[in-house]
């Protein structure tokens, strides 16, 4: 690194520049630790500082994570800044848990590249190998669990992706020169029926706006919003079996992190649960990168985009599909009524007692096995067309193992959905933006958005082409401003 770049990074860290959080880390030779740009500790002398592109690179150079700023809470993992499309896809697949049941060779195969080429890309972009990156991700998750939860060290080892306690202990001693127990808090061996941990995000984060979106679409007894917290039951599939439980999500604005409480039953699928939450709350979004592209859209339609907006994601593939199918061409209130009855009839009862939550959204296997689909679903006040679409999607999700997680080509998946009887473009686009993390869906076929476009004389949607690849954020913004725009006309 040349002197000019070094000085620039040093000043950015000195000023606690949040825009660099998750993108760069600083190693301090006098202490042997590495920090985030937002660390509140006293800034070290220049001669003791080295800057790295990732936490994995800092650890590869012998540094251990700071206990003050906690690098395991850093958002983004540099994903949005990568110039290599393959790296972006690789990091998304890792986040989606592909390596929980597969190896690096299978990851390379899914990306359509050789192991050697994938290693070269990681080294060029992050200065580490894929294996080093993955191991650091697991160690940082483990540190998060050791610090914030009361799980046993054995449970932490397996929950963070290690295959044995021996390997877990060896990795800690190799990377940090200290045993895992060093991060334990007092009385941390007490067992409870829930655990709580944190997931960091980049500020600004419009948490209340995202929560309002979810609250407007809440399915009673399956989810709820209460006291600025989001409660949701989940069914997570692992090794062809489902694990059931619930999550509670709250915002800790002081720490720029979500506080996640989950039932102990979900610990065995913790990486998958965290992936669900990252997707639901769009935690890997870089708000300033998005804003730099979209800010001039407000000159076309005032307030159609606000800095810090997030895309509300999906708790499960089948749930998002059913929500989209039932929600088409009817009000949100009517859709909620149908969804509630659907869950009561086909959803599993939640075994853990928590006030306001009773059912888990039905799994696709239970619907794909229904014989007389019209008698079953039309009794819930849905049309035959919607019944066909739900049964058809349940079948391909079950029989063809279709998944929206870890997909490389969303267009291929969207085209497959369009072949299902009763599935149209609006449904596929809605599922893509919320279930497949597609950031470039301008939902111009939506009834409310078409009305806004007409009022604002922007029916030629090509004027929004310059806002690629972040037009999904415009869709969310237009829905937010719908009431204001329509009331002023």
C-alpha cells in the first residue's frame, strides 16, 4: 500500500468512518488485535497500523479480533464492493449455507469454475484463500455465540459449522492463541430455552420502515410485531428433515446491530437461521452505494427513495410463493385472512409456548401430497387458478428440489416458475425481489405502482433504466409513498 492510500485509510479509521465498516479492518502490531473502522478504542500510532480487505486477511496475518468493536458484528463482508461477479456469487452461496452440506469443489462446480480459478479470485480480491475466509467466518460466528449466548462450548462448535470439538479448539488456538473459553462470560453455562446474539448492519438502517412493511402483512398466529420487535415461527430444512422453532428480532441502534433471540430448537440449524434473517432484513445492503445510484430518482417522483431503505426478504421459499400467489389482485387485508386460514388448516402447531404465536407456515411437502386440490384450497376462499399455482409450486419445490437460496441464475428459476399453471409475471417478479434477493426488480405491473406512474406521468418506465441494478429499492419506496401520492391527487 502506498503512502497516500495508507494515510487515507488511517484518517478514515481515525474519524470512525462508518462507510468503511465491513469493507476494511486495521491490524495493530502493538496489541496483536484487529479492529473495525468504528472501534471506540484510542487510535494507535501510524507505525503500528496495517490495513486489510477482510477479517480473514487480518487473522491470516496473526491478528485476533478486538473485544471492544467485535469484528464478528461487522456487516457486509465486503460482498457489495467486489469487482468480480464470481466472488459475489461465491460469498452469497457461502452465506446461504451451501458449505454446511457441501465442499469447496462442489461450490466451484456450482459457480462453473475450477477450484484453482476460485482460489485465484479470492486471493486477488480478498488476499485470502476460500478456506481461510470460510474458517474465519465460522470462528467469528463462534466468538459471537461464546460472547453473547449461554450455549455450551460443544453446542457452539457445531452451531458455527465445525465438525468436531477437537477441530474447533485447534482452530481457536491456531488463530487466536487462546482457548474458546476465554470469550465466555460469567455464568455462561446456565441453560435456557432461548439464545440471543447480534447481527451487524451498515448505517443508516430504516428498521422502523421495514418493520412497518412486515407488520402490514403479518399472518396472525404465525408472526407478529410488538413493542418494536418482530416475532416469527420458522421451519428450516436440513438433511431432508425440518427443524421447527421461532425467532424474535429487535434493533440495537447503539451497536448498529439486530438482536436475535431464537428458540433452542433452532440452534442445530443456526447458520441457516442467520441466513434467513440476513435476507429478511437485507443486512448485506450498503446504503450509501445504493443511494449514490438512486438519489436522483427523487427528482422524478419525490420521496420515492430514502437513504437506508432495505428490501424485506423471505422467511422461506414456499411461504413467499404462497404469499405472492394469494396476494395477487386482492387487498393485503383479504390476502391476510386467506393466509391465516391456510396456516391454521395445514400448518404445524408450535410446540414451544410463546404468546401470540401458534402455527408454523405449511411446508411444501404437505401441500404437494393433497389429492383433491380444489376441494381443499378453494374452501379457503381462493380461486381454482391460485389453487393450481400453489399445488404446482409445492410439487416443484418438493420433487425437483427447487430452491431460491444459493441460485446463480435467477432468470432460469423465474422462467421455470412461469411454466407453472396459474403463475404470472407479477407473482414471479414479487418472489424474485423478496425471495431471491433480486435488487433490480421495478414492479411496474403492480396495480398501486401503475397508478403512481400514471399520476406522475412516468408510464414510460425506461426512464428508470439508469437506476439499475437497484430498482427493487425504488419499488419499496413507491409502495411507501403510495398513500401520500394518492391523497395529494
